[in-house]
C-alpha cells in the first residue's frame, strides 16, 4: 500500500537529503556563484604526471581538495585541448551555457555550447561505461543510468573516481512519478565521473572527466544541462515499446526528444534555380 505522503513533503524531504549530502562532500562551495579564475594563454598547458602533480602543485590529499586545486592542476591543459574545438565552432571560451547529450545505446556524450547565439556542436566523447538497460531509473540499487533532462548540481574534486560532476537526479519529474507510484526511494547520487566502471553513473575515463570538470567550473555548474537518452532520437524516434516501462515513459521521451532536437539548427530551404 503506498505511503500517504504528499508530493510537496516528498520533495522537501528529498531536497533536504540532497543539500545535506552536498554540504558533506563540499558541493555547496562548488555550486556558489564564484567562478574560478581562467588560466591565461601563457599558462603551462602540459598534462601533469600523476606521480608528480601533488608535489609540483602541492595538491591536498583526497578528501581535502577544492575545485580551485583541480583547476590549478588540470585547468591549463584541459583548456588547451578544448579551445581548438570551440574556435572551430566559432563559440567563445568559456561559453555562456553548455549542454551535454548522453546517448546510452551509442555510448557517446556530445558537447554543445553557446555564447550569445544558438547552440553549436563542439565535440563528442566516448562513454567508457554506463550500467543498466534502456529505460528510466526507478529505485535505489537498480543500477540504471537515469534518462531525462538534468542539471549539474555540483562538482566533486574528491571523487573516488578521479573527479565527478553530480546530477540533480531525482529531479521534479522523477520525484512526482515516484510519489504517484508510491516509490519512496527513487535513488540518488548519480554522477558523471572518471574511471571506467559504472553502477548507475556515466564513466568517462580520467582524461575526459578532467576536461568536462574544468569546463563546468569555468562556465558555472548552474549553466550546464545534461540530457540522457536511451538512444539518439535524431536517428530514429524514442518509443516506450519495451515491456515493463512505466506508462509515463512516453511523456519522458517526448521531453528528451524536444531538448535534443532543439539544439540542431533547422536546415534552411534551398532556393530553386533561377529564383
């Protein structure tokens, strides 16, 4: 029998849980309005060797690192790798907003960004691991990578998976449907992180997460959106035709499809010859 808890009360409880978790891991500091200084072009753009980075940059041990420590270590190098892609797309760095599109079937993460104009494709990355099957995440421990439209809730410089970016799963959509169905523990702690192992997160490898972490820090985590889809809806439509999916999956897939397709510019009609 579902627990008779109001949806607003469930949201307040979940939000409080997330805030406490962020405070413990230092996410609230990372999510503040302060944006770390961006390295100049003259900064050393050489990848620090893992064995000497702590000695050279005096990096604190795991558990005591800050976002600024990560930027000091990896910022210039990550920026040197990112900037040519932004230059090619004619988008300034750092951009005003970024959107990451994660495609589970294709195991690919696309980076889109914009400054004052429309979003433009910057580049894509290989997803090293993403556990689960097509379909949304429903409960703690189901090993599912969520599907939906999310925000980066904070940056974790002390991740056990090198570096990580926390997503705001469960969002309002997830909480509402969990409340409707009486699911009291839809899960939490979903990250985009380094390494190549996944238990419901997107594992990008250490080199890639350094770029993504630095980019999110420069643009501001609050300006980074993450759309996660079972497959690319630009290739073939998203359909909730797998047995066992919730009834609301069709609505979810419509939202995901709109978000992804809105990024791609509509082709301009070609004028007929002689007109």
